[in-house]
C-alpha cells in the first residue's frame, strides 16, 4: 500500500522553489498542494488546505518567518513542519525546534534525508480519507484532441472503478467538457471561487453535475467575464477538496498556462501530454517539457499520448516525435474523424456512441493502464535518454 504526503511550501525564492519541487515531486505519493510566497498568508493557507506537511524556507529572514511558524504550529498540532536554511547555526536550529519545527534541513537539501523525513511522516493511503489521483491532460497545440481525450478518459475511469470520478474543465474561456458530455452544469469553478470561505467537500460536491455514466462534471464558467475571477489559490482549494472525495479527478488543461496552471501541475499525479505528428505540436511539447523541467516538475509523471496516430503524417513518424522529445510513448490513439466528430456532435461518450471502435478501445486501455499500472509494462524501460537534457547539457 502506498504512502501519501501532502505539502504546503512557504518560499519566496524562485530558484529554491524549483529545486524544492524537483526533490519533493520525485518522491512517490508527494502532492504539492499550495506554494505560499508571503509569510503573512501562511496561517490562512494552512487552515484552507488539509495537509500533513509544511516546508518553510527560513531564508533570508528567519527572524520574520519563525514567529509565524510558531503560530501555525500552535494552531495545528498535527502538522509536521520542516524548515530549510543555508544557516547551520545551532542557535537558529534550536529556536526553530522550539517553534515546533520537526526536521531542520540544511541547504542544499539532501534528497535522501528529505525522503527519510517524509517517510516518517507520510500517512498510509489506506488510513487517509480517500485520496484520489489527479490526472491532467495538456494539449500541446490547439485542437489536438485534449478535450475529447479528457471526457472519454473520465467516463472510462468512472466505468472501470464504479467509483467517484470528476472531470474538470480548466479551459475557463472556451472549454467544451460539458458540451462533449451533453450536460448543462448550473455551477462552475468560478461560482465556487466566488465564495470567500473555505469550501467543504460537501459544498463542492453539490456544485457538480452528474452525467448518466456516474461521472461528475465541473464545467467552465457560464459567462466569459467570470473567467477572470478565478484565482490560483481558490482553484487549488477546490482541487484539494476534489481529490479528497474522488477516486480520480481528470482535468482538461491547463491549456493556456493560466494563473492556476503551475499549481495544478504540482498537484498532478499524472500529466498526459497530447501531441499529434505535427512539427508545431512537437515544438510546443519541447517547450512545455523544458519549462516543467526547469521548474522542478517530475517528468516521470509526464506521459506522452500521440493522438490521431497512423494518419498520413507528412514525413513525421511517431518515432521521430518520441526521439525528439526524449519521452517514451505512453499510448497512441488512432485517427478516426467520423467516430470522433459524430460522438462530439451528439454529445455522447465513445463508450455509448461507438463502444467497439478502435478509438474507444484505445482510450479505454489508457484508463485501464492508469488505474492498474502494475499490470502493464513499465514505460520507463522504453524512455529514451532525454534529448532536451542533451541539448541543454551542451549549451
Ligand atoms: N483521434 C481522433 N481522430 C479524429 N479526429 C479527432 C481525434 N481526436 C480528436 N479529433 C477531432 O479533433 C477536433 C478537436 O478535438 P478537441 O476539441 O478534443 O481538441 P482540443 O485539444 O481540446 O482543442 P482546443 O485547443 O480547442 O481545446 C475535434 O473536432 C475532434 O473530432
Ligand atoms: Mg479543448
């Protein structure tokens, strides 16, 4: 049984943030729920998000941060607090411990020491209230099929698990998750964001719209202007609640690197990058992967999906795509315009519209592999040496 550790990070240093993400997100079961830059916002954030762990960067002003840490520790006895600093001054360490810090991590953080500290605190997933997986679908160019994949993957997961699955539309402006499922959500992410108080899972549950397969849907805002009211903090509050009572949360986006994009990626267990055999797609995918790597996101959690594979690809093979990206292919989905557009126009999932089609079977298989990864060959074996890594190592 896996272990789970949810973190809030207090850190105002961008470079250290990237280092921290790269170390934390490498550890299985770690979820980065919120990153706070302002010490003054820490107490409020800790009250908003249920987590096991808080990691604070004490630099450059430990004398400002430590009293706040003390307040947070006093008000949250169950919370385990780690502190990181360049200083190894015994007085500082002692003061931090007195303020409630459990582990003092000298910089640069030793990955093994961090892992061991997390292991001591992590809770058994079996013991925790349901902790669902967040699957994020990222289209690498407009129209690559991200929404078609999101909706159908979510439907397949709901069917396979018979459990709680929610599809969330993160394309705040033009999202079509609800259209593809022919549901008419009364509430959206924007309505939930407009509520000033912390949202209980029950409140969020009531804002979801049920599809006849059992899948729940949280649609994009009804009015375009409402998109601007969504804040990263509110969005993360909603996601952190959603993963508490769902087996899977499947998010279409972030497609246009909106305010909540980075935080959603940090919370994701799996990010499916959707490409087609087109140069602009591959170029964008390279940029996205490069940006994820620079910001410390764990690329082991990124999986490549080639959509519309097999159509006359105009000189670019699937192999060319994977070699260029340095990422093994997780799955490919065949090209079938007639079935895809027919299902979309009728607002039916493929499972209902064309259950035996190769298109549906491909997405069903992706859902099965994500749900039971152990039964499948590990795609890490096929992962190529990172071309991006080589390009940048040479520069
Ligand atoms: N495997 C496929 N075979 C054939 N057509 C497909 C396939 N997947 C998607 N399409 C078609 O591509 C179009 C775009 O799909 P979709 O809306 O899912 O893309 P998207 O990445 O979400 O686009 P956007 O950038 O606008 O959000 C749709 O008309 C759909 O029918
Ligand atoms: Mg879309």
